[in-house]
C-alpha cells in the first residue's frame, strides 16, 4: 500500500524539517559554514519563531482532521454536495508523490545533520576565477606609509589590485594562511586562496595572492592549507603577476575552524 500522510501532517513535516536542521546546525556551530556569521542570530530567532508558530498551529487544529482536503470522499463542506472521488490512478499517483516528497525532505534533513559539512575547494575557486580583490570605486590612493601589520589574505589581495610598485612592498612582512590552488606557470607559482563570504556560501568569492615557490607541487597538493610568512617581490620570471609572495617559511596546517573571510 503506498505511503500516505494526511495533508496537515505532511505540511508540518515539510516545514519543520528545514527549521529543525537549521537550529541544529546553529547549536553545533556549523551554521557559519553556510551563512555569514552576522546573520546567524537573526536566522536562529526567525526559525525558532516559525517553529513555535508551526507547533501552535498544528495544536490549534485539535481534531486531527484535514477537513476533507486530503479525503476525496470526506464530508461535504458547508452543506454542499459531496466531492466526487478522483480516478484510482490519480489517487495512487498523488499518494506516491506525497510519500516521495516526505522521503526526500527527510533524507535531505538527515544528510545535513549526519554528513559533516565541507568547505569550498580549489575546484570551486578555479570555477569562480580566484583573483585579487578589485579596489572599491573611489578608493583612496595607497598610502606608502600605511601599516600593513595584521593584514589578512583578503587585505593583501586588495592591495595587490591597487599597486604593483615593488618599492611599496619593500620591508613589509607578510603572514597569511590559505589553501593551494595550482598555478599556470610551469609549477613555479601557485595561488594561496581563501573564500570571502558576503551573505552565504553560495555567493562566496575566492581571493588569492600568487606565491613563487619552484617545485611546490613536489611538497604540496591542491587544497592543502598553508601558513606562509615572507615578503612580496617583483616576479623574477616576468610572469603575468608583476608581484609575487616569496616565502621565508611555509608550514602545513589543518583547515581552520573558520575557513572563510568576511
């Protein structure tokens, strides 16, 4: 006999599942892998309100009936004529589709809870064309005396988009982390990359800086997370990137708890 769930119960399940999963991800500290941290509190509050409203609405029905909405042979509404039963084939198809919708929704909810969420990878970075951050319209010229202490990969990427004057970078120490994205120049250069999230993972954009390290592929692979210190210099190979990061030290590391930049 095909799986069948009353209309009201099915509706409650289909709405409650994503709400519950969202709250679960927030409680386990994994929601920030999907949305920007600044939206987490708002999202949790709205999900909680919606879940409470859903439960109260279900309880308010009280009698447990669907008022004939899911029963073609139910009592007439408002004293009208009984509703004619649909053909047996139509009832069977509707029952199958109803059961399938519940199964798919439940499977997706379970997968989000059970399967660990993963961060975006180098393949996504290549698809989304990792590049230096373009300077904002009307951005002030680079101040040669400005401090770059504490700059993140995003900050350095934005700076590279504003100036390629080697003298600006002289004596400036660089301390960044990111993952490896293979370069296109004979294995001597790779891109150290991270994703910048504006709203959620769907809109995440990769930012990168070029790293000059001949033979890097013998030691590191795409998606390896690295902590690099060094300085920016003019590219001695005369490649497409006029300025490259020349490492003083390269250390492999685990993916950070918060892999995205904001």
